[in-house]
C-alpha cells in the first residue's frame, strides 16, 4: 500500500483507543446534514465519532467548499482548539445519521492531565491530521486533475473497497461534486476525468456504486513522477 493511502482524508480508528472518553453520558445523536459547528465559531466541546460520518471543510466568502477530512468511527475532531483557541477555522457537519461523543473541553483536559497514554493517543491523532494536510498539499502541488481524481479512487479502494470477481467495489456512495470539493477542481472537470478513466476501462459506476477494475494503474496515475 502506498504511504499516501495511510493519510487519506477518510480517518477511522478503533474506538477502544478512546475508552476513557467514550462515556455514554457524552453521547449525542444527530440526523444527517446537521451542522455541528461553523468555521471560526467558538466551541466548548471536542468530538469523537461513534458511528456515521462527519465532513470537516472550509467555505470561502462565495460559498465554495474545500473538504479537509471525513471523520469516521473513532475519529476525534475539534481537539486542536484546546491548545490553540483560534485554530477552529473549519465547518463540521454530519453526512449521514451519526452518533458522537460530545465531551466538554474542561473534562477532556482533566483526563489529559491524568493519563500519559491518552496524551500519546491525542498527539497521534493530531499528527495524523498534519500528515493528511501534507498529503493534500502534495497532491495540489504536484498532481494534475487526472492524478488527483485517481488518488481519490485509490483512497476509496483501500478504505471502502470489497474485492469481487470483477474488481473492487466501493461500498460508499460517492458523488462527483464531493470529489471536486475534496481535490479543489470543478465538478465538470471531475466528470471529464472520470469519463476518460471509464473509457480506459479503469473504473465504472454500476448499480450506484463504483467498481475499480485496475487499481494498479490508478495508483500509478496518483504518484508523483
């Protein structure tokens, strides 16, 4: 597996790593497409996803969105504001119905002050996100639209792919606009690139899910030359 795949924007951890924080009294349930907090909004909680998916992104003044990460089960978010209050520049919203542990910052910091292992886990979480950001920058700086789209499908194949007799089935609904918001290109360009990849026989949308037929070629397209 390429190193970059480890730092794909879909972040998931074993919930067991947060066993000291995953207290049912902190659990909240939100419907899909619910705003958790807006960018630059003061928040008094940090969050851990128990189930569902959360999108963290940035919107410019004209409403254009740039997706940063997708938080899956076990992913913590909002913790950076405990150490740098002005760091909360992202918008967070559920994609589907989700369960989240919503932990008050003071209790989170109290746990940190008492548990060295928890500190290490939080540092690992923060470091992972730094590498995700570095991977974003790498792709934006050195890959064209074709390479960026290919990289998204490589990420999806490794995170959500199920091998079948025909290829790898992506067990997640994926729309072109979402891909465009993730890699900072227009939906029109994403459609054009996907059309080219389909003509090459590398992938295909079948029964509402993407099928990957040649992961090796997609991986090669996503690598810096």
